């Protein structure tokens, strides 16, 4: 039996898996940390989802508000297709907070960011305060 298990593990293919570290910090501190580490933070409605390849998708948003970085009314961001590869599951027609990284033209997000369904009023207040104190980022 031991030999069978060893053979099984020796022949297994590499697999991709998502693992996020949970923060025990207060929400206000989590938002501040995410603000500081993100390239862009905005809210917007998903207008289109396009498959890039077998691993990733591009999500198009109609931006309603930006807290970090400035955008035209539409922006795209990439994410992995599968949540096991840390991809965020967006749905057309729904509104989200998006915490993204990368260059303005190549933004991406994932399950480990604070990206979430829009509506947390406490998060909006924290982000509004951070935008005022940090200045309006370009």
C-alpha cells in the first residue's frame, strides 16, 4: 500500500491552486493596506466578459467611481478563469469594488484582493477618506 501511495504522488502532475492569507487586522487597516498596495481602485458595472485563452478572461467595466488612478468611463481588467487559480468570478450586469494591480493598460485582479460586490458603505467611507488624505492619484 505504501508503494502504491508513493507511486501515486510521484506520477501526479503539477496542479495550480489558489491560497490567500487571511488578515486578522481591523477592516479599516485592511482597506488602507489594500489602497497602498493597489495600482487602481474603482467601482463599476461589468458590461462584458471575454475569454482570452483556457486560463484567463478580460472583464470590461463601466466605471462609476475611482478612488485610485483616473480612467475614462470604461476599463478592462484580467483575472484567471478558475477560482482555484485565484480568478475572481464576475457576472455581467453586477457592480463591484475592484482592487487591481499592474499598469493602467494591463490591470489584473484576483480572489486575494479586496475585489467584491459593491455596496459596503463602510468601505466607501474608508476609501473616500483615503483618497482625500493621500491626494488624488493620477
